[in-house]
C-alpha cells in the first residue's frame, strides 16, 4: 500500500506568533483563532484533532501514533510518549509529522527527519516541539481562561472536568518535558 505525505505544510512560516501560555490565556478565543487562520489556514473548533505520524520513504509505510488523530484532551496527555520514542531510537530515514485535522482538512504543522545519533535527534526535535507547544498552548487558551475556567464550549462527548484534568496534567507534567527538550 502506497501512502503519500499530503496536507498543506506550513512549517518554517516566518509569520508564526509565539507567546507564553499565560499570554494566550489572556487572549479571547476569536483572537487566537485569527492567529491560527492567518498562520495555518484553519480555525480551531471542538471537532479539531491532532496527530503525530511517521513516514518511512524506503517502504512507503506510514505509522500513526496514539491509534490515530486525537482530540486535544487526549493528545496533550500522550505527546510526551512520542518524544521519548523519537529520542530513544535510531530513526534515520524516517519523516515525522505533527498534523492538525479539522474535518477532511489537515495541515502538516511541523515535519522533521529522523537521525542516527541521539544528539542529532535532540537538535532536530527542537523545532517540532516549539511549534507543538505553541499550538497546544493556543488550543488550550481557546477553551480555558487565566483562572482555568471554561471560556468556550469544548466537545459534547467530553466533560469539562475531563478537559480540565488533561490541561492540568499538560501544564504540570507534559509541558515541562516538551519545553526541556526544546
């Protein structure tokens, strides 16, 4: 089975805005979505999902992490597993893709190559993590305010408490791991 890397790639866009999570939490959802629309070409909504995949050009196989695209509350608690996998194994010759999916549209937000040595992998993953943390912080800020209270409706199949617990885990445990590897 042949798999193509498709989706619009917005990596290396010099117009990307980077703010702290605290700054994003102070912004309203509309302003954050304007950033997404201008930089990535989509607006985040409750149905938006996130995905990490790895493509092996030598055999044209694609592996998708976390059993496919995940909603924000699941993705943010699993992303550190991808980092550990990427950093621990010789993955030269593979291409890693962080994508944002909304309906049938998806954007390849960051693409990096694998590497043979751990130092090379640490260098290569920094850009993807910077993009990933920035976009995840924005997504969190769309649904939460500074006091970590509901700002905007999330998903109908998830309780606000589940989202809040995932965000707290991301802020306290996952985000520090991501930032430490940037």
